[in-house]
C-alpha cells in the first residue's frame, strides 16, 4: 500500500498514439501501446489522485478508477487536453502525438495512382507546449521525450523549448524498452537537476515518476 501523497490532486495524463486519417480507411500512426501512460494513471490513482486519462486508440484495459476520454487524432487530443488542463494540478504528456496530419483529408477512399504518390502533411498543434504555455491555472507540466540518439541533449532542448517543468527521456531505438514493451528505462530532467530512474517495469517507473513530481511540487 502506497502513502496517499497525491490525495486532493487532479492528474491528467495523455497516453497511446494518435491516428491521423488520410481517407475513410487509412491513417498515419505509430507503435505506442498506451502501456506507459496507463501505468502512470494507475500509479497516480494508487497515490490518491483523481485521474483523467486522455487516450488514443489502444487495446489494453484502462484503470477502472480513472476518468477516460477516448480520442483519435492529435486535434481531438489537443481539445480534450486543454479543457482538462486548467482543472488539473499535474499534466503528463505521455502520448505519442503525430507531429503532422494530412493537409487534405479525403472523404472517399484514395484510388491507386501511378508508381509514386505524394502526401502533403501539415503540422499538428503541440499539445504539451500549449498546456505549459497557459497563463491561468497552469498545471505542473511533465513531458516525455522519445529519442533514438543524443537522448539527454534532445530531451533538455524539449524541456526548454516547450517550457516544461520536467521531462522523462527514453531511448526508443532499443526494442526491449520504450514502445510496446512492459519495461522502460528513463532519465528525468528538470531545470536544475536530473535523475536516472534506470530500467524497470513501467509500473515501477511510474511510481518513481509520481514520487519525483510530488517532491518537485512541494519544492
Ligand atoms: O505507449 P507505450 O508503448 O508504452 O510507449 C511509451 C512511449 C515510448 C510512447 C512513451 O514512453 C513516450 O516516450 N511518449 C512520448 C512520445 C513522443 O511523442 O515523444 P516526442 O519526443 O515526439 O514528443 C515530446 C513531447 O511532446 C511528448 O510529451 C509528447 O506527448 C508531446 N507532443 C508531441 C507532439 C505534439 N504535437 N504534441 C505534443 O504534446
């Protein structure tokens, strides 16, 4: 049994991938399973928080005590996140949000064309940066950085550019951790510190992250 260090706090977490439709039958997405975000939701619940879980399409079971918000696209996740963020004490962006969507969503199935075809994509809003940029009722904002190289360097840049309070970096080039695995290895960065949480189950790492957030909140 965990001490209820997050009692009275509302935590909003994004999890899973987003799906960017190209036409009625096709989409662009990624390999996020939702395991990391759902484990964070479970950890926050165990520590006594009220949890909003904004989830992209995944096939795992959500924690029964979280308030679940199903979304598909980055635009839908953005809308849901900004609505819930201002009533949250802590916001964690664990979702693997597509950076781009189709510029020209087709209402009919795209027909096969010549040997090559070009898709034009436009940038999606940066959800976590918009949450961190709120001028009123801004929650303590925690991002993730999924990198395949220069992990610490890129993570620190995201912490600064997105104006986050904390960022959890994972190396997603290693298939034993990160996307879809039951385990992960994380290093957490904040403005004047960092902590290597090591390689553990996503459940164990989630409890460490929530404890770290709680102590940074108090500080
Ligand atoms: O779901 P699993 O299979 O368990 O895998 C877990 C995970 C690898 C997906 C997770 O640990 C992880 O790293 N999540 C972040 C994935 C990601 O999109 O990282 P990024 O470095 O591209 O984005 C940086 C941050 O900006 C993230 O907090 C992301 O949620 C956020 N973002 C990105 C783009 C965008 N348009 N809006 C955002 O909010």
